[in-house]
C-alpha cells in the first residue's frame, strides 16, 4: 500500500471519529466518550500527516506539539467549569491565528501566484482567521474583565464604521485575488489582514456581557470556516471536513441560543452593521458568564 493511500484512509477514519464524537458530545453522559473518540482520531491524523514525504524537518513541528500540548493541558486542568466560556473563546482565537498563519505562509510559498480561485480561498482563510483571532481575544478579555471593559461599547456611526471596514476587506480581497503575483498583492494582503482584525473587534464590542457566550459560539463557527478554507489551500480533505463540522455545529448552536434568549440571529450576525432595537434579556434565562446554574 502506498503511503498516500494510507494517509487518506486514516483521514477518512478520523473524519468518522469526528462526526461520531460530535454526536456523543451532544449529551452530558456521553460527552467524555465523544471527546476521547475525537481525540484518538486527531492523534491518528497528526501521526500520518507527519509521515508525509513533503515534510523535511521535524524539530519545529515537535516543538510546537510539545509546547501546545503543555499549554492546553495546563489550561484544561486549571480552568474552573464556571470559566469555560472564556477558555473556549480564547481557544477559538488560537485556531483563527493558526489559520491566518497558514494562509500567510502559503502566500509566501507560492511567489508564482495561485490564480483567482486560489487567491479567493487564501483571502477567505486569512480574513476569517484574523477576525476570529481578534474577536475571540476581545471576547475573552471582556468576560475576564481584563484590558477591556465588560460593558458594551457603542458610539455614534458605529455601524457605518463597521460597514466601511467590511467594504475595505472586500475591495482589497478582490484586488488581491485578481493578481496574487503583482507587487501590490502583498500590500492588499496586509490591508485586508489588518482590517479583518479590526472587524473582529467591531463584531464583539457592542455585545453585552450576558450575550457573550452566543458570540463565542458564532466565532467558533468562523474559526471552522477558516479551517475549511485552509484545507482547500493545503488540499487536505481532513481539514475541510473538520472545518465544515465546526462551522456547521457552531452556527447551529448559535441559532439555538438565539432562540432561547429571544434574540434574532441577525443581531449577532449583522449587529455590527445594522441598528437593532435593544431588548432586555431576563437574567433568569441568561446568566452572566462565570455564574453557575443549577
């Protein structure tokens, strides 16, 4: 059996473990089993990926695995259950940052260009990765009341500013995709990367602290979109499947939480761009982050 065939078989089996794991995580009694099954699939996928013939040096990969595992293990053990939304938000940010760095590396790895389709996919991975990172970090900071105020930040013309940022991302992305070889391509990449960071902040600052867990779920879906786009960049089917699962489950959970809160989903998806009438949320139905319900 050829190595490439083995890798794709393991990828397929890992995708099955992810789907089964997601299903089991939907119930408290089977959640641990779901995490274990998904974790086994991820470990298997990482092992066969490291067997790829295109990997020539392993030292940086191993350093990343050891450091990342140590940080993740410490966070998992030290974080109390009441602060789980904060940790999930921060981990979303790490995932978004990873997708952005892969997009940036792929851009530099192909100076000959990637065509219009490749440029659009690269733009998608970079934008969603960047805005997920900044939005998730701000969400974590607000829930932890560090660096940012826990109060929602609103100002006159807020929707206009957010819309201008989005327009800048779209225009610079189209210019970038039109010619990824041109000298202007690097400047366009830098422009939409910075604007996406600002957009991530804009998506989060106007959300109240009580509604922040919903925004964390939405950012989780955005990180899935970034991972999915990264999978297309790297031509890695497992990343595509995993990203699609995260994106779809995140959006589904966001919609369910909006229904429970009596909020329109458009408030979270488009709240930074469209003025929405304020509605009061009952604290009995929506405890603030950090409070544990019975």
